């Protein structure tokens, strides 16, 4: 794979030292010895892996055979607490990326490339047919596509506040989802913090894949000033995450559940946000997802000693998925 990556003409990404130094201080404290192996993976893009999520609306047996020939295997083989037969994802032990698909007019794409850990929040949500679902910060759209592989919702509301990312989300959905199902999807560009007030108690399930400090991409910031600014603003992210989560809870109908996820290792943006909500909202309870964690621990490296309602995926060699934090609450 390294040779192939080079031949694609992509220059080696440069690590941003300011960010690495910041992570070094914070994560040594929060993760202890685990940080050194995580750092090794995060700072070596050539050992990153990409999973192949099949699109059930554009099935190809040729693709399946091709994946098997290339040494890919099915990601979820165990009996998960919730695993729709229609959700199919393939991974490889070796680093690299399956070739991306070009968009062709009038033809749905056959697969979506993603970080395999991105499927864990979707599995934790346990979507059933006919439910009203909100994907609150939906771009680029991978989790929405995964949800639609799982079940046929009564209504799926995909929201993305950033208008550029929102266009990207729309294109992604249109290249994977057939016309009849697109009719059940609403796209919006609302500020997620207002969602609860605009649509109180409307949804059975809410996914809040929150804006967070994206550890992977931040490490390779090419603009030092932007990186420094991001690190200063990092402290304010958890306040935004708490506001978004409060809004998500407001938008849930009683008995409904919300899954909160991020792609950072930062305790301030993960368990601290959830603890804050559990301590300040009397109408939500934590939901035990330890069974899901146990079953996926073969394919993912998880942090030990977390609460039953949360899991944290640590990138590791040969399992370079994550970072991905997942927590589940019920109204």
C-alpha cells in the first residue's frame, strides 16, 4: 500500500507540531501508556485503514468477490445485540484504501468508504422501520447512509448547519439512496441548538455526531495559525456540545433515545459532556451499551474502565479505527 499511495501523487502529509505537543500533554494525562501506541497510528497516515460499507440499494456480487480476493472480511460476524442483515461492511487487516467510486449520472454508488468505527454510533441507536429519526450534524453523510442500510424510517431528518457541508451531504445522499426513499428524507441547514425548540418531542431516535476537535485531521493542519486558533477554541467546544445535546433531548419524544458521538479522544468533549447532562437533566437516563462494546472488542481496541453507557475506540496497529466516542441516553 505505501507504494500505491505515493504513486497517486499525494505528497506525504506533514504533522503539525503545535497540535502534537498539545495532544501529547493532554492525552498522556488522560490515556496514560495507551497514548504512545495511539500516537504512533495517528501520526502515520500510511497505516490508516478504510472500511467498505456496501450499499444495499445497488448490490453487486462482483464487488463482494473483488473484496474477498483483496483479503477483506465482514466486519460484524458476531451476534450483536442489534445487527440488521442488510448492514454489510468489509474491512481488511492491512492499511490502505479501496479505490473510490466516481459519480455516474443515473447510477447509484455501490459502496461508501469510511472509518469502520463510524458505524458504532449507528448500531448503538438501534433503528427500527417506521421510526422518526434526526441526524443532527449529518455531513458528510456516512452515518445517514449507514442508518438507511439498517432500516426504512418513517422519516429521516438530516440537518447540517454549514451550507458548504450541507451541499456535500445532499450529493452524497443522492448518489446512494433511491428516489422513493429520498422522499422520506428532509434536508435542512438549521443551527442544531434550536432543533429542540423547533421540533419538540418529535423524534424516536436522534444521532448527535457532534462537531468536535477532529484528532486525525487536526494533527495534519497545514496552517499553523489556524491550528493554534483551533487549540484555543477547543476549550469552548464542550459548551457547544452540551447545548446541542440538550437540544437533541428536547427534540426526542418520551421513551426515545439519543446517541452522542465524536471523533476525538478528549475527555472534556466526551464523558465530561455526558456527565454534565446526566447531572443537570432530570429527564434522561444512561443506556447500557456494554454488550455492544464487548462484542466489537475483537475488531476494535476499546478503552477499559469506561461507564456502561459509553465506549471509546482507540486507533491501534492493524485496527486503525477511531478515535470514536459513543454514549447513549434515553428520555
